[in-house]
């Protein structure tokens, strides 16, 4: 247990008992939500460290409070390592999470009312890419492009046509639910033709980019890459903006004082550590294993006759069409899998006729299970159990048995940061 946590036994047993219940939930179940991961024990400790006490408005060397000798050093370390990991000229590590990180880019580089060309939500774009329910949809005019769900390909002629018609100031790619890599050169060529900036939101898969198993948009001349630090990168919850020198001053001003106050220095200390890890050869092996596990899981589903959006995966995630495969919607599938201790999440599919709260599929990913040390044979076993559970929604007794299999598997793979 983290130092001092045992004091909760005396000071607040109610909070302690909830923490222990969550630890057990994480220990006894398999986490397949593709945006989740288990952070490093060192990051858990740094998040609980005295860096949380410090106010550090401003940037290293230019702060609005005294006492910044060590916060300056830790933030500089985080920035330098983030630049190395992503091959960026500039890094801002202060965004409090992924959503404010994207807002800071739009507000820093564009004017309200400007047009942004982004991926359609049902095809895999994120809420902050202009969903009507997001405030960003009120501030900027979003235009959309889609994919071919059969193979995941983009129709770049159609995207070029839309760009010429709508004259976006920014072309945005990146996704929250899309199982293939992106053709950054094609996006960049269109942006150059219409004079638009290029931005990639690599929140889900920046760890795969760091590990060189997916392409890096900055290698193709993109202006900006954003990423959360807590998904495939395994860091604390936070966001980073990685960009060229040209945009550095605007981005920094936009994050602070434009959008935020004091940065969370405990999270920045955790980002410094996670970026250090991302530079190691072990991390590159980890990224390769995430991919191998996702491919093994996809193949196992295909062998069962199930239907995957785009027919497979080239990254850390797969999108299962539960309606086509099992005749049930994603909400029911998510609940059935919860019942056997496997956590997934319901997912709207391209041009989904069903509403978002009971869409036609689920999304699964391998970063968390891979962190635990699970491998390709484990992926095949998990798919076998998931397939059985999804085929027999009425069979509660079967779910009890499958849940025991899942717990036995989990007992072989401890969760980093949780004692057994
Ligand atoms: C997760 C995610 C975000 C938002 O991150 P939060 O930390 O949840 O605010 C933004 N963009 C993409 C593509 C994401 O996957």
C-alpha cells in the first residue's frame, strides 16, 4: 500500500473501504477499455507526493509564485523528455486532461467561428472534435469526414473536395474509436492545398507512436500533436500539446493564462517519470506487445465468425459489431461481459442506426492487459470466454463459471501498484 494510506483505517475507514473495493475490482477483472491502463507504481507515489502542495502558475523561469526551484526543474525535465519521445520541437505538459488540451489548441491557434475539418463522431472522432453537446461545437464550425467501415479507408478525394468547399483553418485527425493507422501525408497534402493547419489528437495511441509501432504525425510535418498522458503512455491523468517552435508561444499562452490556472505539479512529476520510461527499449517492447495482443484478439474473434469494423486491427483496439455477430446491442454486450469480470465499453459504429446509449457494438483494447503481462494465448482464451458469454445472454450459470476462469487468469497477473 502507498505510504500513509494505512492511516485511513483510523481517520476515515469509509473512504478506505471504497479504495479497497476498487483495488479488488481492478485486481480480479480484465480491463479491456482501450483508453485505460495501469499506471506505474512510481506514478501513483508521485501523484500522492508533496508536489501536489505547490502553486506554479506560469512556466519554468516565469512564475507568479516563489519557491519554484524544483518545480521548474521537474517541469523542464517533463518537457524535454516529452519532446524526445514525440520528436517535437516544443511540449506543453500543463493541460489538466485531454479535453482542455484540445480546447487550448483550438482557442490558441484559431478565432471563434473558424472552421475545423474533423472525423465524424460515429466513425471514431472524439467529443472534443466538435460533438454538438461539446462547447467546442458552439465556438467553432465543425465539418466532417467519414471512413469506409468495410476496410477503414478514407476517401481523400472526398476530403479534399470538402476542404475546398468549406475552407477549414484546421484539419484534425486522430480518433477514439478506429482500429487502423492514419495516412498523415495525405491529410497534410490537403491541408497545404487549402492553407489549413494540421493537428493530430493521438490521445489513444501516443504510446504506440512512442514505441514506433504506429506512424508519428510530426514526422509528416504536422503543426500539432495532442495526447493524453494516461492512456497507452501509462502516465498520470493529464494532457500534452506537442508542436513546432512556430506555435510554441501561442500554445503556452492559450493553456495558461488563457484556459487554466495553476498546473498540477504532482501530475507533471508523474509525466516526467512516464516520459522517461517511454524512452526505454522495454517500452518499445511493450508497444509491440500491445499490437501483437490486439491482432491475436482480433484473429480469435474472426475465427469465431464474429464481425469486426474494418475486418481487423492495426493498432491497440478492435471494434466488435455485436448486432451483426451476436444479435445484441452494445449495452447488453457490455453488461454481459461485466458479468464475467471483463470490462469493455459500448461503442457507436460508423453510421450507426441505434442511439448512443444502446449502440450496435463495443470497443476493446489491449494496453491495460498487456501492462499486466498478459500475452497472445491469454487473448485467445479471453475471446473464447467472451464469445461464450455473448452467445448465451440467458445463461447466468455459465457466466458464474466464466467469471471464475477470468479470476483465475487474473490471479496469475498482478496489477502494478496493487499488492496481492
Ligand atoms: C481520451 C481522449 C480525449 C480526452 O481526454 P480526457 O482526459 O478524457 O478529457 C481527447 N481526445 C481523444 C482522441 C481521446 O481519446
